[in-house]
């Protein structure tokens, strides 16, 4: 399979975040619809609405690294904390839209034991609480496809009925992201409700198979190669770098790519190894920064010398032998750390190879698929591009946490398409309201004159 460099396709998601902010400046002089956002994650859903001129005035999540990413890229209006412990009085009033991609772990098709006994499945009640207390014009809920199959569809109907009991017209649909220009076959349930007596709009399909007889007016699906082909032969690295004048961030990736991997024969205690290495580092006079610089890493060596919150790691055999050269430690742990054996990978899903000439399979929170070059996993940046985040949207946290943030997010382009049709409905509604008020005022003036 050819995975060589291609001419990068110019798409919505190549638009820098900085330009998104700048393009909104004119709109900010006019009316802005205000949004409160629950379960915001790193901000995929929010960003799609922001790109359409909405203003997010309050957001919340309980995933610390995702909140950090959100703050660094979108704004400080996000609050870190458990929504079940945040009273409605601490959330702004007079919001127009309430967003809520309520947690999906209990609903996910990957969770074969999913049921309403999973307490995470009741977090949609927090979205309900805010709908009831804040009375937004519209609310938008998002969840995984598995929500539709729990108890033969009874759960989704229960959720819809709960929101309808608050006086909202509610509809839901299963949207496939690739039908809207996202290079990913991600399917998500979108629930839309409003209290204005308007229709609940869903975006029209814009992309399909190239020779789709039923959708002749659509564009062909956007493929993985279209959007990340320019990174196929670029080695991963910790620090940002430039390609053709453009800065590439977060091009880091896991490297386990086969159904077997080399694991240690002997179980070792990372805390014990950490104390050992710190002792020899102190004797040698080498700083952690100097060790990182020696290896060409950004932060990896730091994890060899730490054990707080189980965030430490043990050097791989190659790094261990190099570390031994510079720190001059003894042979105490050499065998335990470097004696390896082949072990089976347990989860079949983790062995999938990403599509290249088609849209990607779903980017998951548990880890990326194997790159078509079969030398590594899809990088954090490649996953972010497939999820249609801007190139200058920079993720924070460990490698696993960055993958998790991206996998949990709503594709920005899909959110953008939803925001666009919601905005059109609100704009038309307010225009009609304004026109009716003018006509009513004119009639009153005529009556008073006569």
C-alpha cells in the first residue's frame, strides 16, 4: 500500500484556530447566542459552535488534562469539577443553547455489559437539570450509537420522554460523520430539543460514495490519505517542527504494532527502580534535563525518576544500557529490566490497521489504530486532524491522555454543521419575531390615529 506523501488537501479543518478567532471579530459586533456546555472535554463540540459565531460563556468537565487543553486553546470559562456537585446557581442565566455530550462509557458498543445499572448512564439527568433551570432555547445532546440498542431502544425513548416532560420538542438522529466531510466513519446519536415551537434541524448530507446513485449531488468522502498523507513519512517527535512553513504539534505516537510484543520476563517494581536510578543520577551529577537532552527526549527521562500518582516509567532495554553508560550504575537490576519475552496482545480491536483510501474507522478513547505504514500507531496529531481539529489546536497531558481527549471529542466539523443549522433556525425565528413586532406596532399606531 502506498502511504507516501501527497499534496495535503485543503479543508475546513486546516483553518488555524487563530484565524477562527479573528474571523469572529466582525460577528462579535452583532448579537451573539450564548452557550453553556456540560461534559465539554477538550472542546470539539464547543469549537464547532464558536466557529459559527456562538459565544460559550460557561463550560465544565471532570477530566483534568482535557480542561487544561480547553483552557489553552479556547478559553478560561471552563470549570474543572464534578457537575453533580455544581449547583445551578453557579452557572450563568440567560443562555440560548445548552450543549451536553454526556459520558458515553456505559452506553458504548464497546461495553458489552452496558445497562442502566451503570451510574454513568444517568448523567444525562444533569443535562436535564440545567435545561429545566436555565430554559435554553435549544439543547443539543450527543452520545454513542450504542445508546440506541440498550434494552431494545427503550432507554433512548426514556431519555427523549424525560426531556419532553420539560416542555421541549425533541428529536434524535444517528449521524455518520463521514457524510458531513469528516474523514472518519464515526456514528453518533444527536439529540436536539427546543421550546420555541420550531423544527429541530439536522444538517444535510454533503458527502457520500463517489458513485452514489442515491446522492448524486454530494461530494466524495474525504479519505485518511487526503488529510494526513503529508505526515506519513515524517518521523514522530516530542517537539513541534515545521513542514512547508507550517508548524506541526503533537506528532507523537505509540509504537506497538503487532499481535505480539516484547515484555519483561520478570515483574519489576517501578518505584524501586525509580529510587535506584535517582540515587545513581545524584551520584553522577547529571540532571534530569541533561539526561533528556542526551537522549533527545522532551520529558521521557523525567518519568524514569518519578513515581508520584503512578506516572513513572521504566526505561526500555536500549535506553537502559545507554543510561548505564552515563550514570555508571551497577548490575543490580540489569537482568530484570532487560530480559524480555514475546507476549500476546489481548485485545483484537487494538490490531486494526487504519484505512487510507477511505474514511477512518472511529477514533477511540482507548488508543489509535495502526498506521498503514505498519511501523507505528496513528499519531496524536493525525488523530486530531481526522477529528477535524485545527492544526494549531495543541493537546496537553500524557500520550494516553491526549489520545483519550481526542477519542472522546465530537468532530469539530460535524459540530460546525450542527451549529450552522441551529443558528439559521434561531436567526429566522428572531427575524420573524422582529417583523411581527413591527407590524403589531404599526397597527397600533394606525388605530390610535383613526
